[in-house]
C-alpha cells in the first residue's frame, strides 16, 4: 500500500514571501549604515613674490549632503599662516591672505579637522620670486677733513610689504670698499666713515 503526501502550495508561497521579505530587510539595513568617507580638500594657490600678499583658498567636501563642519588650517613649509572655520552657513570654502617671506619653492598645505574626526588635506608647491629693491644713501652735505661721518643706506622693496634682509657694502667712486653693515629690521644699514685729509668732493655708492 502506498501513501502519498502532498505538499501544500500555500506553504511554498508562504516561505517564498518570507524569504523575499528577509532579503528586502537586509537591503534596507545596508542602505542605512554606509561607511564614513574621508573629506576631500582642494587647495588653490599660485606663484607669487616675496613680500606681496596673495590669496590662498581651500574647499572641503564629502559624499554626504552639505558641507562638513570643522576648521581648515594653512601652512607654508610647516609654518601656520592662517585658519578658518567651514560648514553650515559658512559653506565649504576657507580663504586667507598669505605674504611669502622667502623665495624659491614653498610647500603649501591645507589640512581639514572635523569634530567627528573626518580627516583631509591637500598640498602643492608654489614658486615665489625674489622682489626688486631700490637703495638710497644719506650723507652729510658737508664735512670737515679727517672727520668721522655716518653713511646710511636704506633698502626698500619695489612692491609689497617685504623688508629686505642682507648686507650693504659701501664704496667710493674708484671702487674701493669702505665698509659694510647688515640691514636692520627697518631695512637700513650704517657705517662710520673718516673723510680724507684734503678737501674735495667724495662720491659714495652702496
């Protein structure tokens, strides 16, 4: 005697629906909890001149909606020259003024720091040119023979706010060096000069 056991179609459909619901639930869980993405920082800066102010900016963004909140800090060869908050109503762009103090290749970096720990940075090397200077000399209009008089040279940059550094060498018109002095914090250098024993006119160069 054979016994036949029939499977209920309803049971099969029920299992299939339950499985489909489980797959849908799993998909929803994955969509709700995405992995955090690092912030993308884009630094904008160009070449410049020593002592001349220029604008350096950086923007920050992530895969999330809106601008991330935090602070962008700017450095030149590791030296901090400005920072600005971003995010919310401030948007995702920071902008500061930078006055280069040295010529050559300068490494600029913009680093983003967020409250939630999201990191991000960008860097680039910009070329900074030397600045042209002009030099003027101050001397007494007249002096006695065999007297000690001051000679002062003032060195100024032709543009920008740069105060030159270095050494000034003083010469007579025949090419003889009569002394040298380092520039001070205001761009001036001075020496004491003893006038000749005979009267006449002296031309001095620096």
